[in-house]
């Protein structure tokens, strides 16, 4: 066989003019050769090669740069080693391609192609990783092929070294471990086979905390038993034609339970694959039992049926009457069954016990008491509820893993070559709750329809998912039959409750079920859980939460519709919602009751469903639900959700409240409607004020909502009026009202540039909130104070306080405050020079939501400042190119952000790029844009602009003017500091430290700054 033109399975070499192997002339030609070897005969285009060779920063003219590298390589290589193509280049052949294409006959020669560690001479990069991975896969495949050839030729001893290399490369590969065990045993080394199994088991336990696959365990037992005539007798245990996907952990768990307990029950809703799992466990029991008997009880309907089926399975048939007078009477069936089971160690599997669970439980208890060597494994939708029973609840398959693999395997079996979009497959499996039976029924429908059509038609899953395996029992022929089988086993009250509780879209508590059903629901909930039609989790609050699989829920909704009870059920859900609002609302207010906050988080989806589904005549429910949801969203910082829901609530809010409760709920809803509409600049703000005025006209109880609403009306929607309203609320006797006033007052002072006064007010707010248990208000006050500390450049103290407050904010679920804290932590670490920690924190914020391309304003704001922070990290490291690229991304993202963050971004990018040596003319455009933004804001209302943000913009502009007009720059810095300019940005902080505050009040500084901006002196 001729030598390959290119070698990458070791030191990178190319064929030279004299036929020998030569090294490419330099690191970049080496990368070029590796990239082309990875591309194979198809070659690689110029753009792709440029990314491979220069992954960090490409040259200005990639095509010309590549041509130069190709010429350098060709200067040492034989002719036609590197060939030009229409779009790029390719190599004639390589050792990698030969290794990947080699068959069994060429495997030994192909293994000799390795001359070292592939990719060892490359810098860490994607192509280095790709080369190492592909070379490793190729070598393992060749080792397996050569080992198989030797085994087939009856030369196991020669195959052992190859298989040992294979298991060393991947100790978790069960197939390789089994082949090695078999080869060692066949070559006369039984002890070596046992050692190989032990190494594989230890590797799995250390890496995954898992046990070997059942087939590996069975082989180990078989080899241990070699030469021993004793073998396990298996009765009724079926082998499947297809592998059991996604159940390795469940098989191991049930197998361990069977080994440790005499009675194990696998329970779960219909369609989860309990029977198939039981067969797999029964087939893999090894030598623990002398006999395994699998008994199917699906056709049994009575105690006698159960006894007959089990007796027949174990070989204890009903006895005949005595043939002759004087013969002893035959033993009864129960005695014969016990005798048959006592003949040796037996595992009795009782499959599908749910419809005869009482009879199965009685027989099991009797047999376990009478036969000490007996173990029992049952499958059922309900447990037997016997002493010592070990219950294993089988869970659905994860849609993103085993569920999708099962769908793809079954779909390609019925339609080979089908093109299956992984995202659609995962969505289908998610909608089918990960039920294996439902997934298999859905995959079978691809015989007659496309994947997209199947996805569209799953809104009627019970009409679509029919057919499937002809050998399956009737109860598994359709998805409807699976659920209906379970429903028929329920009592009448539980059947009715199953349908009614389906109106909850996101689970419910026991208390919620009581309200919806109008009675104590404890017994029916227990029955539904026992029949695996409800799941229960106690990790979502002290009371726990019940949840239906979506398939079961749709079955219940279908039952309601067919019975003409859908409207009745919807009204019951609305009554529950009103009850929940009035019970939870007082505790939610300003975080007074942590349980109320948790309850709101749990019921948010259900309340939103109620809001979307309320009819025109259900004004009371609509107003109450919107008000509570809007309050919850405001505390969490999700103003976009409140704005979206406002359109649903406005018609109901336009009608006059008919009771004191309705009046209070209207005031709350209208207050939050005004707040979110004002923040989002939506037209609803004016309408909310008008409706508030009408609602307050009749007088009321003088409570919290009325007091805040009255002051809002006195403010008249004018920002200047809000200053006075904040002062009046801050002087109120009611601590709840006073806390709102202090919060508003701190915001007003901060916006005016009175940072110290704002901090003083926030200290009063925190003390008040602490005294009266207003957790959300305390977190808001402390978070705002931390932001002010960072804004003033006190980063060490801001960091200390933010880290201390973070867990409390996370526990309360105050999303906006938590994001603000995380950003303050990242920005303070950056300012303190802790660059790696800062970068990790910024990246975590991106991964947590700020990285999404979302139109939501809050995410756009967060993304803008986070990207700016990452740019400053690069700048602090002195990487001018990376910083410039990151600032460009930040500014592009910032176009969707609110104006304060656009100003901060622009100012920081101007200052940072100039500090890193950028030509002033390169940043003139950004500086002019910054000045234009500041002037535009000043023209709107110079008396009400956000002074700290405006001051941050002045700092950035000062950096741009420093070189040509230092006196103007110094004046801008002094005015910015007098306005308490935001200095969370490390770049703006550097600019601020070059000057001192002008001896002016914030308002005087603002007026002077606007005048200076309008003059030609401040034009970049």
C-alpha cells in the first residue's frame, strides 16, 4: 500500500518531492494541512479554512492569506498534494481518511498508520479537538474490527491485547467489556474475565454512579457458571426484538430492589412500559434465583382467576378428584402452588395487578408468609400496600434524551430514510409526557403522514394515536384506551374528580382541590395518586403539589366536554381563583408573608389561564386576578407580562365595582395598570388615572390601596407632582403606606442626583421594612442602596453587601432585584480588578436570560449592560481588538435597550477605546451620537432628566474631548460628579477619578451641563 500524501495521525507531515515525508513550513501551514485532512476529498472552502486556521481573529483578506499559506506548503510538498477546487482547496488523500474507510480486511494495516498522538503539536482549537476525536473514533473502530476477525478465526488470545486497548480507551463501553470478557474466557483466563468485569463495573460506578448493563451482568454470571450444570429456569420471560431504550437506570434500580427485598412493586400510569421493564429485570436476575416465573394477570377478574393463573404458571394445576375410594384427597390449588414455589429460590413476577389488586395482594401475602425462598415482583398502576413492599415509581422518558431516541428508532423502522427535525421530535415527545407507548404510537403514524403534520394534529392526541403493535392487548391499542383502562378502575367520586381537576393547567394543592370540588378532596386525591393518575411532589412548598400528566389532563377535559360540563368546570376554577386572590393578596403585599409569595409563584400559570378565559360577565374575577398578578409581576420585575395582560383586564376595569372587596381589588389593579403603562409608555396610563378618579369618588375604607391611589391622583400623572406625592406618603402613619413613600422618595432623590440623601432615605426604608416584616420592600431598599454605592464608586462595600443579600433575594423570587444584585456583583468585581470572577459572573447573566434575543425591554437592558461589562473585562486585560469587538456587539444590542443604558454604554465604549489607543477619529462618531442623545433627552424636560445617567454620559464625552480641549473635559467631569454620575462602569470610573466635583447643586450642575452641551465647545 502506497504512503498517504498527508499524515495527521501523529506528527503532521506531507509527501515531499522525493517521496519522503516532510514537515509543513510553520504552525499555520500545519493547521492548514490538518483542516484539509479533516475535510476529506470534498475539500474546504476559503471561508471555512480561514475560520479553521485563524479561529480567533481572521486577516483582512482571508483569500490572499490562504493563497500565501498554500504556496508555502506547496514549496516543500510533492506536486498535487494540495489541489485547488472551485471554492477552495483539498488534499489528495490522508492517513485519517484511510483509517476511517478501512474495512475488516485492512484494519491491521490501518492501525499501523498511527505514528504518535494526533493533534499534539496544535494549539488548543476546534480543529485540534476535531482531529483528536475523529482519530480516536477511527482507532477504536479498527481495534474492534481486527479483534472480531481474530475471534472469528478462533484466535482469542491474539484478540485480547486489542480489546484491552479498546476498553482502556473507553472504560464505560459495555460492548467492548463484554467482548474482552468473552475473549479472555475463551483463551482460558476465567480470572482475567472476572477482572475485566470488575474494572468495567468500577469505572461505571465512579463516572456515572451506575451499574453495568443487564447483558454485561448476565455474561459475567454465565462465565462464572461455566462448567456448572446448574442454570436458571425462566418461565414466561420474553425476549424483545428491540432494545429497551432509556431504562438502564430503572432496570438497575428495580434489580437492586429485587435483590434486597422480598416484595418489589413497579408502579406508574399506563403506557410507561412497566411490563417491558419487568421482563428485562426477570431476564437479568443472574444466579440469585433458581427459577423466574412471569405471570400475566391482565385477563384476571376475581380472586379465583388470580389463583388459577398463578398456579398454572408455576406448574400447580387444579387437582382432579380421587379416582378410587380410599385414595387420599388431592392437595388444594393454594397448597400445590406453595409447594411448587418452595422447590427452589424463585422470583415470581405478577404483571398488571391493578384490576385485581386486592386478590393479588392477598395471594402475595399468603405466598410470602408460606415460602421463605420466594421473592415477588409486581407491576401495577397501584401498589399492593403490604408490609415490606418496596415501591419503585417508574417515570416518563426525558423528551430530550431517551424519548427522542425511541421516537426516531420506531419512526425510521416504519419509514426508513425519514427526515426528522430533532426539535420537532423533542417537542412531540414533550407533549406526549414522555410516555413510551404514546411515543411509539406517534412514531407509527409516520407511515401515513409527515412529522410536521403529526405535530399539528396532536391537539387531538386521542384521535391520532391509534393502531400500533397488533400483538398488544386492547388496552394498549390506542392512547385513549390506556387512560380509560385506569379510569374504569376508579370509584365514581374519583372519576368525577379526575375530570374536574383537569381544569388546573399547572397542578394544584390539596386546599385548591377542596375549593374546586366543594368538599374535602383527601380521599379522592389519595385514590388518584394510588392509581398513578396524579403525581405528588412535596418539594414545591410545605403543602406539596399534585400534577397530572398532560395526556391524563386532556382526557379529563375531553370527558368534561362530552358530558356538557366544561362551562360548569370553568366557573368552578374562577371561583377558586377569586378565593385564592382574597386569601393570598394581603400576605403578598410588600412581601409580608413568604408563604403568599411562594403560593403566587406556584399558581401564576393557573391564574393567567383564568384571566385569559374569563367571560365578559365575570368582571369581579378578571379585576381581582389581574390586580394580584400585576402586583406579583411588579415585585419580580416582569413588567412586560403585566403590560401584555393589561389588555385583557381593561374592559372589566371600565365597569364600576359593586362591593367593598371589588373596590379594593379595582384600586390595586388600576394602580399597577398606571405604573406599568407609564413605565412602558403605553396609552393605558391616562385611562388608569381617569378610572382611579371615578373609583375613589365614592369614598372608601382609607386603607393602603386608597391612600396610595389618592396621592397618585394628587400628582396628576406629572413627574413633578410625584415628588410631592412621595413626600406625603413617606409621612403617613401606616407603615405600609410610609414604606411606599420612602421607596418613591429615594428614587426621586437619586434621579435628581442627591445620592447621599437617597441613601439616607433607603436606610429609613430598610429599618421600617425590618420592623414590620416587609421582606420585598427591605430587599428593594437594600438592593437600591447597593446600586448607589456602586454608582458612587464604593465597589468593595457594594460587593460585600450584594453577596450577603443575594440568597435572600433568590429565595423570595424577586427577579429584577436579583438581576440587579448579580450585575452589581459582576461590575464591582470588575472595578476591583477581579477580572476572571467578573467575566464568569457576566457570562452567567447572559446564560440566565440576558443572552436571549428577546424584544422584552428588561432583558434588552440587562443584555446591553452585561455585554458592556464583558467589553470592559477585555479592555482591562489590554486586549484592544477583543474589547473593540465586544463593544460593537454591546452597542448593537443596546439599540433595543432603554435610553439610560444606551448612554452608559456609549460613554464607556468611547472612554475605553480611547484609553486602549484607538485613534480619536475612530470614536468621533460614537462621541457625537452620545452628545446628540444627551441633548435630545435635555430637550424633552431638562428639569426631570435622570441626573446620574446624564452625568455618566458627560464622563464619556469628556474622555473624547480630553486630547483637544482639556479644559472643557475637566468642566464636564466636574459637572458630572456634582450630578452624582453613575460610575459602575470601570472605564467611566477611571475618567471620574481625573477630576473633582464642581461646587454646584445637582440642579445647578444639570443646567450648566445642558448649556455647555449646546455650545460648539462640547462638539467632538
